[in-house]
């Protein structure tokens, strides 16, 4: 997913997550929606960091407006503050995971280079031993 399509895809995924959570009973258990929305924000932060903050804000608005508020009106209270905290944590976790994976992938070629250098040195030693045996033969 490119950064240009990250926000629209993230918003559609957040709406779908709220609908599925509502069908599973998010009206009586708001955590259903919060967990599914956190998964959407986490995935979006990992795949498209430029769009992740906007998707997190839309996810919070969907949660407070349609799960906690039920009529599309934003509600501000302890439950919406907790939702903002959980979604911000999912955003930070996704961005941290992306940074960690990209750092590890950038280090991988140097490890492969070191392994090939060690193999080249071993083969050089084997060639020298063989040449020493061949040259000493009468």
C-alpha cells in the first residue's frame, strides 16, 4: 500500500471494523470495537506511516461517535480518553515495529557480506594447503 492510498484504505478498514464489532455486540462491550480499531491503526502505522495519524483520529471519532455515543455525536469523557490512549499506543507500536524491521533489514546485507568474507578466507586457506601438497610432491 502506498502512502497515497493509505488514508482511504485505513478509513474504510476502520469503518468495516466498527460495523463488524457492532454486529458482535460492541454496544454492550465497547472493547470489541476498540480492539478491532486498534488492529486497524496498528496495521496502517506499519504499512503507511504518513496516513496512520489521520486513520487513528478517524478511528477515535468512529469509536466515540458510534460505539460510545450511538448517534454519531462525539462524546468526551473517561471512556473516550481511554480510547484515545489505546489508539495512540497502537499508533506508536506500529511505527516502532516499522522502524525496527527496516533497521534490521538494512543491517542484513552486512551480515551476509561478513559470512561471504569468512567463506572466501576459508577457501583461500584450502587452496594454499592444496598448493603446498602439490608443490612438495616429487
